[in-house]
């Protein structure tokens, strides 16, 4: 960054010297002449000029594309497919149609790579044993995306459910980053660690609470204890106790996950009640009438 700043300062000094320069035979400087012509220039086009280069590399089995002897990760679902890559001066953009699915800083050294942990989560969810040694995890730690809160939640999840299931629980939490802001997910993990109830569903609930109470940054967690209903630890129902004295209230995690029912009212089933009438009674009535 310092070298780039020095380069910009040098270019600015060269521009200033060029504005003061006089062309042979002209009484005015280049800068003065340009200011006279500026009002006559046409406006700049509304669309930005694209200075990038379009490429169509193949996504390798390791989930990376090769661009100018550098390796960049893409979402795992594109493995074996060709994707459109925009090679820019400082960035590399990967497209699926018109949608950008990956953005990387451009690598300056040959045969180096840049991975994004989110691109491999579907694979690691199936093979959680490979998560700890993943190169994408090491890079996420180095860049600060995998925080100490993630580390603490991972350790607590492994302590509760074992290494395999605990790692899978962490990956499910990492998938929440696709739907919720990172700060909210981290706040949800911190609250869950504080109350001692390690659950992916509880992280999602607390993350949404953090979004709703984002204007109350200095306020602490609103719940004192969260536990599964006694005798039914596998049920998707949690009991939330409030400090305010209003008593405990039940939160259905399944209800939180499902979208609202779009139907305004249940269909009328009265015309089907005739099918419930026993057939024998109807036949006996007809026989009595005929007699």
C-alpha cells in the first residue's frame, strides 16, 4: 500500500508539471488551454468502461480455477463446469450467468492460491473430518473471518457432541452467514456460549434477535437460561425464561423455520360428509321404501 501511495503522489506531481508546461509556439500553458476546452467536452458515458478481461476457465476437482497461473476457489457446485471469470487489475470476479458468485483479490505471485471457506461448506458438511485441516480454514483464520467466537463455539460443540457432530454443527452455523449478517451470527454464538445451550437453532434465533435489537448495542442478552423441555431433548421446542418476571414462554423452533401458511382459510369439507354415511343403512332404507 505504501508503494502504491508513493506512485500516486509521483503521478500527481507529473500531472502538475505537465499542466505548467508550454508547447513550443504557444503563449499559454497546457493546463490553461485544457480549462478553456473543458466546457466544450461531451459528458462521460453513464456506463463504466470495463477494463477487465473475460476468461472461461474450467473448475477443477479441488474447487479452484486457474487464472494467469494463480488459483482461486469457486462454490463447489461448479466443479467440472466452465465459468466466466473477469480478470481486473486488482480483483478476480467469477460469474454464474450475470451473477457474481466469487470475488478474490488478484494474486501477484505465480502458483499461489486464494480460498474462501464458504465455497467448501457443502463438501465439509458431508466430510466433517477434513474441516480441521482445510486450507480454506487456515486462510479464513489468517484473514480474520474465522473469529475467536467461532473457535469457542467449535470447542463447545465438540465437547457436547463429539468431534464429528460438533464440527458438523459448526459448519451449519457457518452456513447461516449466507442468510444473516456476520455480526449477528457472531452475536448469536456469543449468547449461546454464555447461556450454555449449544445448538444451531438457538444460534439462529439469537442472531435474529440481535438483528431486531441492533439499535440496543449496549444492552446485554435478554434471557437467563435456555434448555430443552424436560424429558424430550430431541424435540424442536425450547423454553425461554425472562428476567422481567413474565414467566417462561415456549418457542417452537420448527415454527420459526417454516414460512407462514399462505392459505386464508381451510377448504369446505362438508360435501364429503356424505361419504361417511354407512352403506348398509342406505340399502335398508331403500328396501323398506320399496316394500
